[in-house]
């Protein structure tokens, strides 16, 4: 009987920490599969849908903003703003987006570019990377 109690040990702090990390990983993977893979790019101007394109297409298109044309590129499942007429060009400097719910915002032109998935209908009120 004494030998059996030596082989069984109680959970320590390290064991609890490992279990918590594993649970967080499983929750993250589940959320990724639930959100669906990104498959389309939508462009809004003044809260109105202006354009919608498949994310698999390699195209360059223009949307007329408040301060002039905004040139948007979809290439290799990534979307970015190539050219814009606004003072600071923050939306252009942001770079490309490729994840579901990723957004590019050009406030001076009232343009919003977002990547979406057809598998999910939920909206997000915040995105972190």
C-alpha cells in the first residue's frame, strides 16, 4: 500500500498552468473554425455597400471617395490600398489585411474595406492582433 501512494502524486502549480494553456489553445482553435475562412472583400462608402469581390481574385479596382479615387488591390488572398488622396495616408500605410473581419479604414474618404466569410453572419465590435 505504501508503494502505491508513492506513484500517485497530486497536481502542482506547473500542472495547472499546462492544463490552462491547453484549454486556451483549444478555445482559440474552436473560434477559428467557427468564424470560417475569409472568402470575400466588401467595400463600404458612407455605410453603403459599394463593391464586393472574391478574395481569391487578383484584381485592382477603384472606389470614388470623398477626396478622390481610392485604388484597392486584392492579390494572393490579401487586400491593401494602393493609392489614396488624403493628407496622412494612414490606410495605405496600414498594409494588407487577410483575416476574417480585418478592416482598412480611410476616414477622410469615408471608405471601409473589410474581409468577410460567407460561413459567418456575426459582426465584430473589436479586432486585435
